[in-house]
C-alpha cells in the first residue's frame, strides 16, 4: 500500500483548516493507498495553532515564518524522511477539493508521471480567479512553454502531487516565496514527467490571499527573474538537482 502525505502549508487559516482536515478524513478508504494530512503552521498570528491542537492531526509548528516555499519544503522533507511514497500539496484555505486527491495521484500510481498538477483551466469549471490573476497565469504559461517546451495551463496551482524521485530533489532545493511557477522549471530540467489533470477549485473559505492586486506586478517581475535564474543555473550546471 502506498503512503500518501497531504502537505498543507498554513498561515492564518483558523477559519478553514478544520474543514480542510475533515474533508481529507472523509475520503473513502482505498486498498491502494493510505492518506495522512500533515499541516505546516507557518508561524500563524491568529488561532490556527489552537485549532490544530484540537484536531488530533500531524502538524509541524514552525518557530519562524518561512513563507509558502519554506513551509511546503518543510512538509516535503517530513514526507521524504518518514518514507511516504507520494506527497500532495494542498492549500489550507479550502480552495482545493480534497475529493480530487485520488485523481491527482492516479498518474503517479500508474507510473505515468512524476509530478501532477491540478488545473482549473482545462475544463474551466469552478472558481477561475480574477482577470488580473488569470492574465499573470497566462503569462507564466507562455514563459514556461518558451523555456521548457511544456504547456502548463495553471502554473501557479498549489494543488499538486510528486513522487519519491521528485521529493528527493525538492528536499535539496525548493523555491521560497512564490514557488509554484519556478518549481516547474526545476522539475522539467531534472527530466521529471509532468502532467496536468482538470480540477474544480473553489473560492477560499477564509483568510486573505498572499497576492493582492497591488502586489501582482511585483509578483510577476520577481517570479520571472527567479525563473530565469533557476533556468540558467540548472541548464548549464551538470548536476541538475543541486544549486
């Protein structure tokens, strides 16, 4: 039986994290895999930690705020060193449907992919985000296509699954502040097979997005520079998975 760790980076999600954990726990039992939620509390300033203590779940309580990339990598390291076969990344705000986890990991179980990304733009159902955010996502789609030849329709999606091969890579290095688009370059240049599947996402239950409208231009510039940096480093470095 395959062991699946669902890594949930969490910052000030007191309104939603209990619902997210409950949704994962109500998934039907499966003979092929077992699912364990692992919450990474990224030094929340609200009552998130108090809620987690009452949920009887595995949680990692960071003593300093590492940001989304650091929190996710902490979860990945936990999954790798505790011998999980697959790690699923899932946001703590309730946007990602836990019911789609079996579909997300299916290509990995069938050895068809090393990395699977849940995309809201394949069938265009459910919450599609704002026009400004969609424009930025389209920009990253073309940037990734230009650099890697891959068409990833939802490169900022934080709903994804990776296998042990990918886990070993991200334990060594994982982008820090806005990791999802940059990680696609990391996976591609390490010759991992990446696949997208359609998912129907929802609006967040509570909390505030880390990327507001005033930060969008800053986000795109910073992530673009990070993408070019990691591309150059990995493209011309003989050891693909070290930085």
